[in-house]
C-alpha cells in the first residue's frame, strides 16, 4: 500500500457545494480528498468524495472555510498509522 502522502492531499483542498436543498453555511468546510479524486473532479467535472464521505463538486476557495473535523481526524489517524 502506498504512503498516505502519495494519495491524500496534505491540506484542505476544496469546500463543498451545497447539495440536496441545504441552505446556509452550516455545511461549508474544506475537506481532505484523495489526489486522484481531486484530479478526476477537476478534469471530468464529477463529484469528489472526501475522507468523511461528503460528496460534492469542488468549485470554491478552500481558504475561506474551516477544515472538516472528521476529515482531519481520519487523515491524522492514517498518517500516524503510516498509510
């Protein structure tokens, strides 16, 4: 299995676009996404899947939003495990 740094971005990559009729900013976070998923989303325009399971089409500046706590926890655990 490859090193976690080879398959995951080390920083938040994008914030989610609101889906399923959600309103407000309560669901807007920067998420961790596998690099291959991020590239596919950028090239093909398909939804990306974050470590936490959130699916969305990335299209906003991730610097404007806080990091998803669930994504960060999963990423830290994978990194600590050497994956």
